[in-house]
C-alpha cells in the first residue's frame, strides 16, 4: 500500500504496510489531501468490464487455439491426439470456418481437462 499526502507546503510519501492507526491519524490531520494507492482489495474478475468484453470475443475456436498453444501442441500433434484429424481441420476449427462437433468437443475437454462448454 502506498500513501501520498500533499498539501501546499508538505509532501509525505509512505510505502509499505501502513497500520490503520497511522492512516487514520494522517486522514485526521490532512483530510482531503490524503490519497491512498494500491489498496490490496481483491475483486472478482468475472464482474469487470474488461472480462465481459474479452468473453464476447472468446469463441470455441479461440479457446481451442489458446488451450493448444498453452499445452505446447502443434495443430498436427493435436490432430493426432484427436484420432488422426488433419492439420487443416484443426486450423479451420480454430479460425471458425468449421464448427467443433460435440464428439470432438468432448475429446478436447478430456485432453485439456476443462469443461466441454469451452469448445461448444
């Protein structure tokens, strides 16, 4: 946590862990001039505008590409894991020109250890 206090004549910068007592004293003394940065409060990423925007761009094909690359697999290697599916078929699924069948989605879910919904 970082606290920044700035008045016309005084500037105090404090970095690190600041006790509630010290913070309340600073607020009492300097009031509206106290600015606290870096509050360690956690938020649910699912509720952020960024996540909602990104989720709208996440298609089954994009998910497939992300999981494949994270696993370090080429399209050829993934095709072999899926039962000799050609590279072009994998590429078409990733680019959205070919839908991912339910049967393939189930295999992908098992390979990547995620839910089927990621690929449907």
